[in-house]
């Protein structure tokens, strides 16, 4: 066993099966903060009571409080100071023997916010103080039972120098403000809702806001406010509107109304996550609040709307109903991702949103399911909970909720959601509680459906068909299989909703009677066994069947269609997702050499895309999505262990060759659509303009591939009036090494030097240049104190995240130098922000499948980290990668 494995073996594993209710509950918390950047003092009064009714034996009098990096100044029980003999204090917290009755424990601690580069607990960003407490950050603020099933009400007093911190924000409702001596002031906040410590928040600093008053559907008068530094406040207007759109949508779609007098969101330039749903005070990475047309792209605007919606929707799916334990993380995150997906779909293009979500799932989550970091949506155990904020929990978790919606239908699903919220309001719930509410509302047994939460892996659904002309019968033989693993040697069949359609020769739909051992209704086959047979009677001619409409289940469909069938389905299918998907399958088959006649398949794909481009009735954004070939991660995911090691060079070369061939075949159509959409694309943030810009820039990307001078891209860069068009042109120039690339990059960099969010954009363009010598560009960025800011998570992701995740050409250099570049940065980053460092390690999740020297170089790079990583976050992932 290696030294690392030995250390990991001694690290505590936390198991779901070991869950026990807390021996003590905290009814109410009173906190007092004396705030400053260098030293902050925190006094906490915990109103404690024994948890009557649990079988905890004699230990019920022992109180264990979590606490990390806290300097204990005072401790008292019921206003009587405790001596050092009456408690135990170590690096993990406090242990006190208490009488088995209600009592009040008061502690005072000292913390150092400006030295907190982990960005957990209370930390400094710019000229303000922020908090981040999910999942276990509150223990870095004061001593507490830091677990989600401890849910007190909160009274918080914030005191600070008025000059440094004129704005003092907390959870819940504002109670009072007053001036103090020595130019200090005080603000009191009260959160009346039982809320776990991971949802605690405060913000203090010199901030400005935009706001508006509204009245909710329950006739509550309230105020929406978006805060940032005074110089950026104009960029909050779109975010402010997004809050109200989310609030109104949740009222209408789910019947959920807001429950406080104020809803505050605040932008932080240094923030590890995208945002945090703290009760009434949501803290956001600045990239998800600040936007104007000169600095934000269309994708930025849509991202802001989605993330703001997500965090607002947590007010019910996460806050009012929270988690019993961290194993239930998908209960709030998967459910809320589903809710934010529906929000964006209802406001914009449902078909485009669905394609975007499935593309992310297939390229990243499917790979996670098949790699060294695979885990169930509800894992049975963990060492470090930070490492389970994954695409499996979020995106696959959302797909599970969507399958439930598909099985039950909108009306019954809504009834189940109403019951879930009603039964669990103010409680710490489990996934079983969620499914129980839907089972009761639908009168259906959802026991088998629970397996989606407890089994890892992406199921394979293989479908074979047979047409009996004499009997006028069309038969489907359907088999499902989830790949076994060491932890899961015999996966059980899942409950899979599979939407389907039968197409006649003229493209019309065939409505045929179905029989067999699967439940079939309204274009939906419910699979619940390893094998099913479905027979359609009264079918006069062999149909062409399509499956998984709207991606009704997160599975891999194995059909074995030839290129001609895929191309035909791409033309006649009425489901937009499947039209896109059939084109993706054509492209995958070509790049992976899985068709007998590759050239014919290439031409079929080129013709199908050409037809899309020529049809002005198609949504331009949908056409743009169809033009995006499967990315490198999606290509890797198509390989199974039986395929052997993956030849990365061949994959990249085939993808580039196919793109050039498609652009050459459709050059005239591309040029026509690019020019024809110019007027519509200039209409600001209108939906039609956003869609037009998406297709124009897709056309520009293809045209630049076959134009060595990139004149069209250079002209767009010089004349663009939006960040969307300017950044797209810059990317085209830099990624094709066009003659104008260097000057354009310098112009862009100089113009936006003072804006960190826009600086991240050009850095990402440089770091993703698809050339082996992009490695030199990344080294140059890392050597610059102006551009390399290791304490800022956005900048780390722009440089190293972009390089390792979105530049396979440079990251996978055959000599392993791309791997070494990344791992050489990790020890230092791990001491600064372990969560950021650990996430970068996930770029190696499929390293065992890389062919030849690449796999060997990746192994050497990972093993070189032995003994150099200090955090539990990074060591946990490294151990899982190398085990």
C-alpha cells in the first residue's frame, strides 16, 4: 500500500448506514459579530435541548460541537464560565458534558477573515467580507453542531466600522439599525424559519444596490435587491429582473411563494462556487450577476438567469425543505436543477435548452459514470463531501426527477410536489420522503424507481426489431443492462420511461396497438425488467422507429441503424431533440469509423446539415446546435473497455477533418445564412437576436476553418457591437492562428484589462487554442503576476480548467507535458483552496483508457503528487484515481 493510500485508509469514512439523529438540538441561535478584515470576534449563544426520543444512551449528555481554526476566548454555560477541566477542545471542535436539560451555551471566538484563502467560512473578497458555509464552512465561524438536520431560528447582530463596512447584510428580515460610538454601527437580522447552519450568511462592505418593491401572490409586500461595488452596480439590472422572473414563475408553475420581507443577492469576485442559496441572502460569483452588452455574452445572460433561478428556487427545494444528511444532496440539487431547467425552457427555447442539457450530461456526466470517480446519485459513503458536488448529483439527479415527471405527467407530478412541500416544510427530509410524496399522489409503487438513486453507471438499452409482413406485426426486443463494477457486481433492472414513435415510409406517424410484457401508453414504454418484448399489431409495412424522445431517460440507446436510416430520421422526426441526436449519431459513427461506408456517411451528414441551413423556417439556435459536432469528451465516452486503449491523436484528427469537409460542402449556405441573419442579430437581447447570433457565429466558426486569412472573422472583430460577436470572432482568429490573431488579442486585452470577468474570457480563448504549443501560452500566463491569480477561483478555472478540460490537443501532448503542467500547480493551489485544486484533478478521471505513452505519462504525473497534497479534498480524489 502506498503512503497516500495508508493515509487515506486512516481517514474516516462516513456511511449513510451510520446515520443517527443528533443527541442535542439547537432551538435558537443568537450571534454577535464584531467585524474586521484582520480579526473578527464572534459570540454565539446556543439555546440547547436534549433530543428526547432518540436511543442515544448515556451519551445524550455529551455535546460535540464542530469548530475549525477558531481561537476560543470565552465559554460559559447558563452564564457561568466553564473551567478548562469542564470541556475538551481540539482541532475538530469542543466536547462538553452537559446536564440533560435545556440550557444556553455561550462561546466567544476569534477568526482571521483576510487570511482565509479557502473561501470557506468568513473571508475577504476585495473591500468586503462574505461567507460560504455549504457544506461544512460554518464550523470555521463558530462552534456549532454543523450538520443539516440541526435547524434553529436565528438572531444575528453585526457590528463594524461604518467607514469600512457601511452595508451590513444578514439572513432573513432586517430588524433594526443604529449608530454606535467610535464611528461604528450595528444591524440586527432575524431569520424566523428553522434553518441549518450551512445556509447562514453575512455580507459586510462598501456596497451599492439596485432594487424594487413587489407584491407576491400571497399579497406579501417585499423588496428585491442586487448588491455589488458602486462601480459595478449598473451591471446588476438584468440580474434584478431575473429574480422577479424566477419568483413569478415559481408562483405559477409550482405554487411556491416567497416568505421574507427582502430577497438580497450579492456579487463576490472571489467565490469558489457559482452561487449559494443562503436564506434570504444569496451570494453569487460575480460572473452570475454582473452583465452589460459590452462585457457579457448571450451565454452569460442566459447563465445569469439560470443560476439566479436555481438559487431562488432553493428557497423551497433546499431551504424550507432541507436535507437530513449530506447523502441526500441530490434531493435539493437534482430537484432544483430540474426546476431551473424548466424555468429557462418556459422562458426561452425548450428544444435548445434540452439539447444543451443533454450535451453536458453526455460529455461529462456519462464519463464520470464510466470513470474512476463514478458514484451513485446517493452514495453509500464518502470521505470528503466537497467531492460529491458532481455532475452525477446535479445533472443525473435532475434527469431522475425528469423521468418521474415523465412517468406521472405534469398534473400528478405537481400534486406530488405539493404534497412533498406540505409534508416536509420545516423538516430535514430524505429522498425516500420525496418519492413517498409522489407515490401517495400518484398511487404508484416507486420502490424500483429508487434504484436510480442507489446504482451508479449509465444503463445500456439495446433494441432489436423484427417485421413480420404476413402477420402485419412489428416486434421490439428490448434489453437493459447497467455495467457492473467492483462495488456493484450485479446491478438490478431500473424503471425506465422510454418515449418512442413509429414512422411510415412517407414520414407520417404510425399509431399501432401494442401488446407484450411492458406497459405501453401514449408513446411511452415503461421498462422494469432486464428484457421486454413489445408487439405492434396492424402494421402493414416495416416502420422506422425512434426512441428516447426528449431524452426521456439518461441511457445509451443501441439500435444499429445505418447512415441512411439516421439521415432519414433526422429529416422526418418531429421531436427536435431526436433530430439533433440522429445527426450526432451520424457524426460519431463517421469519427469513430463505425460505418462500413464512411464517405457515404459523411456525405449524408453534410447533406442533412445543408438542408437545415437552407430552411429558413428552422430556429437558428436549433440549427447552430446541430452544427456542433460531439466534443472530445463525448467521443471518449463512446469507447468501452472492450475497445481497448483510446488513440487520442486519431480522434482529434478525424474530428477536425470532418469539420473541414462539412464546411467545404456547405460553404455557400454558410455564407448565405451568415449574411441573411445580420439585421436580426443586431437587435440587442431580443430572443430572435440571440438565436440569430448563435447561428451566425456557428457559421463564422466553420467558414474560418476553410479561410486561411480569416477575413470574415477579422472584419467581425473590428465592427462587432456586442461581446457575443466580438468574442466569437476573437476565438475564430486565435484558434486558427489567423494573421490578425495577435493584434486582435492585444486590442481585446488592453480594452478590458481592468475587468476581471472579461479578462477571464480572453485568457480562456488563449488556454483553449487547439495547438500543441498552446502549452507555452499557458506557461506564460502562469508566469505573469498580472494574469495569474491563484487565490481567485475564476482565474484558476480560466487558465487551468480551460486548458485541461477544453484543450485536448495541448493537454494530451504525447510527451505528457500537459499533464505535468497541471499537476505541478496543484500542491500550491491545494494549500490555497482545496476545493478548486480537487476539481482540477477530475480531468484525469478516464486516464486508464488513454493509449500508450499517454496513459503512462498520466500515471506518472498523478503519482508525482504523493505526499505533496495536504487537503482531504485532493487526497481523497487522488486516492480514488489511483486505486
